[in-house]
């Protein structure tokens, strides 16, 4: 540049040295200066070359000039503006990439481009943005991928918000809105397949006698009744098929109530297909058919029963007709804990004189193992009409879980109360018991009575811990030398009950094993209430075990009815363990944790009550 800011240039085509001479002579006006050595001319070759290449390779496409009317990205306030800008840039990158790919011969022999731009990750002001270019978002693969994301979110309780946050941090996660769109599609699909209906029932007076705290206990019932239509095709299609044409479908209904929070109760009816055998023991194979907030009460359950009555009757008499018009015969069963079954059967509470779910035994005869009580019907302790009459009397099967839970409660109570009466309980014995529990890896504590006439209490235990105690807890050491045999007798009682319980839960059983079980269970009851023989203070006196009145309804069922259930089921190719409510207990627990534990699914603020959400979630 000269003094007047005019650009002057000289060039030589012969050599760099000649150009240098020209430069000195004509521009710098130093004709006598000489250049020696190497002269370097800095030129932005790479930039020129780039421009050159773009122009030559795509003569038809012009480079988008920088648009000065555009606001800079940092000034954009709304997310939609930002998204628009990003997607515009993405589109340009995509078209230009095509050119680059073409130029670099990412082609087949017939000149077709075989490479494609899939994703670009931009970091804009620290925020990671991923641009996806693949157009096959609607392929089956992608849908399956989305479904698996939705499923894992549901199972691990990841809410919409959490997912959105996660997707922000991990750029190659699929965007939340894409997932949400698929979730809505699924919801619409399942709602047509398995409609969830809402209805309200308002029950007034209960004749339970113990319902003073909450008169109008049922706020609403949600239920879906087309589960069978969904489950059966799955079972026939599975490999190997659970159901083969010609099979009879055995459906077990169950019911259970559970406290959710301090005041609320939540009652659930579930069904499962017993043909699935061992699989029914998993909570995932229990399908909720009805759920309501409120107590287990005859009135509310009769409303529920009425809703199902027609359908159950249809299934029972006409079988189930699938989409291929194949008719599957159906047999219905029911199992649940004592309280629930007594309610549904319309029988008096377990404490009443005619207490039994299956016979007319009087409570004073519970201890008597010389009597035989056939599985039939309690006709003497009835206070309401039986509900779910579509289910045959013989198909109300006892639940082994609650039988074990309640009988072990009695065994623990009998022992602990006996020990508590002794002088050294508060000091020595208590410590010994806790140490023994610790050996079995069970957390256990005693709570002294709060009032003068109060009772000692202790940690309430779950099923698996109870089994451990029945199997391994050492009782002998809790009794001093003179009473050592008593400790041994009690220990034997516990072990024997545990052994018999395991037989109840066998995956298969022979007729001989059932006969032996019956004899042993009856002997166990006799041992349990063995009376004292001989006179008090007599050296030969043989101390009795427990009282006849300590024999509970579950113990009566254990010795009298369980063997008959075993035979009945065996002849149908079934076993008692599949009627356990353990899986329902687990399911109920899961649902309570999921929906009442503060987690909000679907972004919360649902118009529907929480039970509706539960059923939606299940589907
Ligand atoms: Zn009975």
C-alpha cells in the first residue's frame, strides 16, 4: 500500500526472486537494493483452496451468505427460536455433507452415495445439542427401542422430568418429547385394548361393628375387565406355549387389602392364569382387575362382585372365545387371606363360634383331631350372601402364606409369653433371644409394656425371617436344666411345623406324601395341645404343652382341610403353592410404594385419581 492507501501490486511469472526485485524497484523505489537468500511470500493458501474447491465442486449450489438480519444465537430467548435456528443450521450441514461425501467418493460403483450423516453434536455456549439426521425414526427397530426406554423408565420409576434432565446431560439419549409421544401412543393403544373404567360407589352403614372411624369409606373403584383378552393370546403365542388348544384355562382371582398411610386403605383384586405354573409366583404375573381406596368391607366388595358377576358367569359356562373363534374352557378359583375370604364368603369373623371357611366345625372342637371335617361349606356362621358365586365352593383354596405367617405368630407368642412370665426375662432371657436372632441375621427387639398391665411386644417379622426362625432358632438354651426337655419339645414343635409347611409348598407331591402329611399334621395339633398327665407336684407328672383353646382357625385348616386341598388339586394337575398370595403381597407393596410414596408418574398433576394411574401403569 502506498502513501495514498492505494493498493499496488507487481508480479512476475518467471521466479520469486524476479518478483522480489520488481517489488523493491517499483514499489519501494529502491532500484539498487538486491535480494539474496530465500524470499517468503505469505499467502492464505488453505483458505483460497477451500473457496476454490467449493466453487468448483458445486457450481449449482451457492454458499449461503451470512445473513446480517439474523439475531445472534445468544440473543435468542425462546427455546423454539433456538430450536429453529439449530435445525436450520442442521439442514445446511446436511446438504453440504452430501456434497463432501460425493466429492470424496463415498459411493457405490454405480455412483450412489452409500454414506449418510447420522448425528452431529454441537456445543453451543457450553450446552450440548445433538442433531439427528436419520430419517427412519418410525421403523420397527426404533419403536422397539423407544418401548424399551419407556419400560425401563416405568420399572425404575424415572419420571418425565428426571428423564428430561438426564437427556440434557447425556446428549445421545433420545429426546424426552420423542419418548413421550410414543408413551402417549401406547396409552391410547392399551386404553382401547384394556379399557379402564371408573365408577363410584358410596357405601353407608357397615355391619362390621368396627368401622366407626370412617363411614363413607369407598371413594372410587377403577377396574378393567378385558384382561383375559390380552393375556390369553400372549400365553398361546409364547414359546413354548403355556396354553395349547384344548387346554382348560384355570384363572385364580385373589384379593387383598393394605394400609397406605395412616388412614387410607387400598383394596386390590388380581387375577392370574394358573396354567403359567411357577410363573404365577412372580408379581409381574398378577394382573390387577380392580382397585379401590377404602376398607375391605362386604358392601364395597359386593359392588365389585356385581360388576364382575356377568363376565365370570360367561367365562365359566361358555368358556373364553379368542380372536380365532377357538373356545377355551375356563375354571375359576379364588384364594386370599382369611379375613378377605371370610368377607367375600359372607362368613362370620374368625373369632366366632362357627368360624371355618370350609366347614361347620365349632371353635370348641378345633383341637379334636379324631373328628373329620370334609371340605364343604360353612352353613352355620353365615351372615351375608356369598359373593363371587360363580366360583365353585371347592375352588376357594387356602393361601399357604398366611397360614404359615399366622401359625408362626402363635408359636412365637406362646414361647415368648411363657418366658416373659419368668423372673429373669428382662435381664437374661431377653438378651439370649436377641443374640440368637442376631445369629440368624434377623433384626429383633422386645418392647416392655408401657402400662402396669400392658403386654410385652416385639418386632413384627416378615415371612422369610419367620421361616428362618422356625427352621433354626435354638430354644433349648432358653430353659434351665430342670426344664430342658420342655425347650426341646417346643423346638420340635417349631421344626415339625416348618417341615410340614415345606411339604405344603412342594412342586409335586405323591398320594402317599399327602396321606403322611395328613397324619403328621394331625399329630402336630395333638402335640401342640397335649394335656398335662399326672397330678401336680407328682414326680411322674408330664407337663402339657399348650391349651386346646390356643388352637387357631388356621391350625384347624392346616390339619383338617389342607390335605383335602392337596388331593383335590393333585387330581387337577395343580399344587397348593400356586395359590399362595405371596406374589400379590409383593405386588401390592410395589404399587403402594410406587404411587403413594411421592413419586409422580407422567409429570404428576393427573386429573385421574391415583388408582387410575396404577392401572394405567400396569397396562
Ligand atoms: Zn373347617
